[in-house]
């Protein structure tokens, strides 16, 4: 189970007084244990205030705090290897009125279940330690995080000099690194929504329905490909030169092939097309923190269809900047469209119903009447059939039940999806 405060990917709330007060308390709790902390934020207008509250709590409990400024989440996590803790102020792909807190270990992994539970237990006691004025922590600047991240990526990869790329940063944190990274690599870059304003011109989640402008610009400019990020750039999605959206599952396969991966860690709703590629697969709950945890036990690569990809040889944080560079490297070897065309196309459909976790036992009874070959309760319940699968699971961040179905034919995928909806609504 996810903790009540953290959800499946850090703390996310409407940016208001409650979040400001919570941030200071979180800082006081963490500062008592972690004495060297790096902190950053994405471009949201509430970010500076939330960051200051965290910094105040950290320093008041004796921690030295280094401020990386406005940076992507993976940039902050990469810089965190020099510190005992990294804290990112972000709500990732949520709307701009939200903000939140992500906490990272030095290896880039998010706080695990035990660390989250310990923090929540300390917060619930509402008894925070502070130090005397003689031991107050210092506040320092750390201006080099973006250049460090950029330099590390360029040293690891060989990008396609001469490629024409359209970049849609969504006015999020990728704006401070992605354009400069690809220009330095010798690419021709067409910038779209690349100012770090925090006022998102499109919904922050880079889903197919939200990046139509990117696809149009790729076609009109004759670009080789297009790339888009979410608010904190831990995700990346791509379109090929035809303006065709590349599914997250297909992109996962392409990236895994780029590093000659043998063992993959993916979540429970990743496409069965990944299984058909000959990789050794381990599946986890939905949420990149669960994939990161599992990769500590071994694995070459991990990711989710949402566009969050983890390269454990580089960092255990999902890195949309590194992932974007890997896509460009693949496109320099052959057109992205050709990579996509080589992957079998299955039909995966998704839906959402307003419901609560308490409904799940009744839903499971209904679903088992469908007589699946097997079931998997890693996250919600997944029913496996000879020709596809159906997953019904509670959201980790909202009072919703998410339904996913996949099959080799669209008709069967739609049938499975409707069976999932019917089971939820009848329950």
C-alpha cells in the first residue's frame, strides 16, 4: 500500500497555506537526520515559497542546505549524489495550481516505503526538534546542477548532430536544460513552449491529446522527430517525422534496445508487447518509485508507459532528459518511425471511474466471474486471458479506479475494457 501522505509519487496537493506549513514541518523532520541537503524546484509560481519553507525547516533543525534553483527533477537527483539527501519541489505533471515534494536518496532513488512511513510517523507526532542559534544550518547556492547533468549526458551518449528536433518543454523545468543540451550536441532545435514561466500553455502531462501542437510543428517544419516533457521533466514522450505519437510501451522497447538490456523492470500495466521482445521481465506496482526500488535488486533498465524511464547505470531517478537524449541517439542511427514500425502493435485501452479503494473487494468478486486463466494482485487485480488482459486498480493519487485492457485485436480490447467498467459500476 502507498502511504496516505505520499501517494505513489511523492507529496502532491493544492498549493495553499496547508502545503506551506507541511513543507516547513517536513524540512524540520528531515533536517534532524540529514545534515547535507540539496533542494530545487520546477517552474511553478508557488515553487519558491514552498522551497523557502522547506529550507527554513531544514536549517532550523541543523541541516546545511544547498539551493540548486529551478531545475528538472532528474537534474536535482543527479546532483544529489554529493549530498545525504535531495528534495525537489514539484507536482510533476499535475496542473499548475498543485505543488508537492519529492525526496531522493543519493543514488537518485525516491524514498522507499520504510523511509516514507518513518517520516509520516514523525510528522504525526507533531513534535519537531530544533537546534540553538549556535548550530543553525547554513543556506548555500548550488548553481552548477544543470551543467553537471548536461555534461554527464553528453559524455555517456553520442547524439545525432544535424538532426532537426522540435522540443516542447511545456514551460516546465526542461526549459532550462533540453534546448541547450541538443544545441550543444549539434542538433537543429525548434523550441516550443521553452520559457520557464510556470504558466503551462498546455496540460502538463504530455499525453497524445495534449501535444497536438508538437506533432503539427514536426510535420510543418520537416523535423526528424519531436520530444515533449512534463512539468518537472522526469517524463519524455516522442513523435516521429510523420507526427505520429510513439506509445510509451514502444519507446520503452526502443530505449531498452539502445542499451542492449537483458533484464527489465516495468509496471503491471505495461504492454505485453514488451514481454514478446525476449527480455527478462519483472513487474511492479504502478509508480516509478516501485520500479526504482526493484532495480536495486538488479536490472538493466526500467520504465512505465507514462514516459518515465530509469537508467540505473546513470541514476535511479526517472530521467526525461537522459531519455530524450537516448531517443535522439536512436533516431541518428535510423529514423524513429522505422524503429516503431518494427515493434508489433497491440491494442491497449484505458479508462477511469470515480470510486474508492474500499470498493475493490466487491469489484474483485465480479471480475473473477470472467474466469481468467490467472490473476495477479501486485497492484489492484490483473486478469490474464489467452488473448489479452484486464487490469482494475485504485489510483495512488486520486479517488478513482483505473481500468486498462489490452489485446491483439481492438474488438477484444474494447470488450475487456467494457467488462472492467461493468464490474466497477455494478460494485
